[in-house]
């Protein structure tokens, strides 16, 4: 199996840090997870771009995405760091490109820049952002990724769009990676988002069960053919919930009752290594090159070590 494995880091968004009241200890917990993933061979570690908890807002700790990205990048040595995904509407794209370039340097070239249109209406309104309809947010995203690529590749970036205007913006340093920082466009929308991946993305991220993932990749391949893009030049990732145990019963016992039946459980990997291995083989055969795993017991570092012992060479 050549498939790589990424890890969704604990950040507080899903209440996974609620038992830790000291914010310093909460961050140190986050970074210990990232450092363990780094040590045992995970390919990547990912942060969400959300401001407060779900399923409902609370006073529990939720760390901001990009400052945490920078900190974790400095706290680790080998593992790639990315966002799943940056909400385009929260920051100006030219500024985002500058931020990413800086993080790529301080990580010594380990950043993957993930971006999407954004969806969590409550957060937008709570923080004073205007939440427009999905087609408008996607039009913003289309322009934003062009601005970002210009900032990474042009000496003085210029872009005149309907939403964003960049006029001679200088971005130095542009980052370490060549020809530029990898750009992951997250989302599974077949008509717009996957077409944006084909046009501008270096990587994609999809979710769902096996058949859904196969369909999404088939759509992406069609878009690539339409725009004259090599489908295999796009890194294909999938985010999947994973509960692993020595036995089926142990794995099932870790799954929070509130998650059962929810969309996040589509395609979930639940069981012993013997159960999970053939599922991973199917995902690889479907075209998934990297699985980004969300563990319900993410704070238990022995879970990461157990998974790595079983599946990471």
C-alpha cells in the first residue's frame, strides 16, 4: 500500500479539548498530538478554520487556525501542515497568500495551503462577516485562488476582479516550495468546486462513502479533460472518521453516540486493523492517495502509535 495518512488535529472545535481548562495546557496537548504524529510517520496534520465550538457555540477553547498552523509548524520537524480548510471569506486573499508564504518559510517548506468557500453561517454572522448565498461565495473563491497564485508567482501581482483588486502587490519571500506552495481546494461540489480544482488546484479533498468518492473523482477527471489538465497532477485526498481498536467491540465503544447516523460517519473506518485494512485498500483502488483521519480518541497518543504500527511503514 502506497497510500499516505494525514491527521485532523484536536483544536477545540468539536469539544475535544473541553476537559482541559488551562489554555496553555490545551495548546500543549494539541502540539503533543502533532509531534507524536510527526514521530510515528503520519504524512500530514490539519487544522480547521473555525472560531467556536459545534454542535452549538460554547465558551470552550477553540484555537484560531492560522496562528496555530504557524506554531505547530515550528513545533514539528518533518510532517506537513495544512488547513482543512481556510475559509476564504474570513481574510483578504492577498493577505492570506502573504501569511502562507511566511509559514512556508518558517516550516522549511512543509505547508499545504487549504482553502474553501466557507459554510458555517453562525460563525460568519457572529464575527460580523456578510454571509452570502453559496454561488456568490464560490465566485469569491474563484477570484481568491487566482489572487493567491498571482501573489506566489508574480513579482508584482495584479488582479482586477468583481470582488478583489490587487495592484502591484509585492510578496517577498514567496515561500520555499517550487514552483509554489501546494494549493488544496476543499469541497465536493461537482459543478463548481471540482472544476476550480481542475483549473487552479494542486490537491483536492472529498468526503463520503466509497461510491461517493469514486463519483467525485470521476467528475474531477472529466473537468480535467475539459480544461486540458493532467488528472494525475492533482493530489487526491479524502477526510474520513476512524475509530480503531484491538477488537471490533473496542473500536465501536469509542464512537460517540451523537455521531451515529450523522453525515460525518459516511464511509467511516470502524473496527480492528483486520477490518480497516481492506477498506483502505478499496479507497486506494478508487484513487485516494492520502486519507486524512479524524480519531474520536485523538488525545490518546497510544491510538496514533497503534494505527501507525499497523498501517504506516
